[in-house]
C-alpha cells in the first residue's frame, strides 16, 4: 500500500511491517498536510491518493485519522451504524430469524395491551426496525480498556475488524505514548492486518523497522 500527493516528491510506501513515520518539521506543511488528510478522510477533496497494488482506493472508506488520542470514541456514529447493520444481518439469519419475528410480534401485542388500558387510539408501524430496538436498548461496544494504550489498541481492532479500514493515521502520538507503547500498537496493527502512519513534528525514537519519511524545516524531503 502507498500514499502519494502531487506536491510530494516521495511516495509513502508501507512495507511488510505496515508502519511508517512521516516527520514534517515545517509547521506550515505540517498543518497543510494534516488538514488535507482530515478533509479528504471526511469526504472532501485533499489531493492524496491511496492505493493497494495497482488499484486506487477511496481514502474516506479505507483510512481514519486520530489527531487527539484523548478523543478516541469506540462508539462513534460510523461504528454504531456498522455495528447495527451487522447485528441486523445476524438477527435475520437462520434460527435467529424466527426468534426475531417472535420478539417483534410480542412487542406488537404488548403495545396493543397498553392501548386497551389507555384512553387513546394508538397507531404503530407494523414493520418494526430492529436497528431502532438496538438504539433504544443502548447497544454499543463495551470499552474494556483499563488505560489509554489499551483503548487505542481496541480502537485499532474495531477500525480493522468492523469498519474494514486499512490505514490509521496518528498525529503526534509520540507526545503521549512511550516507545514501548508504540511497539505495542504496531504489533496490534500487524495482527489486524492494518497499516499505521505516524505523522510527527519531530523525529521520535520509533522502532527501527518503522519506515521513515522526513520533510525538514526548509521544506526539503529527505
């Protein structure tokens, strides 16, 4: 997998280790490229091209960016939508289908009983949306982490497993995590077959196997 931009001479190529450190020492370029990535991942134009092999893939579907690790949300809108869709498919498969229909029927009977005991004539939707039931029950992914590195590892697994992401971009995560913790994130990413791009404003003491790309203060690519 590789990430390119028309303003960059070098291609950011993710090797077998799936992790790269992109050091941008120029504050102006750091802001510029992070902004472009953020905008493009959120559906607008940014100029970056992500490809796997010879095939170009859509950055907004294949990548996520974490600018502030303290704001990681394991149950954001995209996660919840995908989770409910998968649970809905499970609810409609095989023996679960019959149980789901029984539950829907019981809800309709219960509402009819409430109507009989109230002074109101009620109208209900005969086609109950199972996803609305998940939402009403507050169904979400449990945060089992005991600290922030565990939460970040859990986030990587959710992005790879549930949302089928292929790339997570972390901005200045070296300010918050030790080298040993970075190694732990890389190991998790390898297991989940997802690539990591660490964008830093200075070069950190990352593991040697992490590929390095540098733009110095004079905006020269090294």
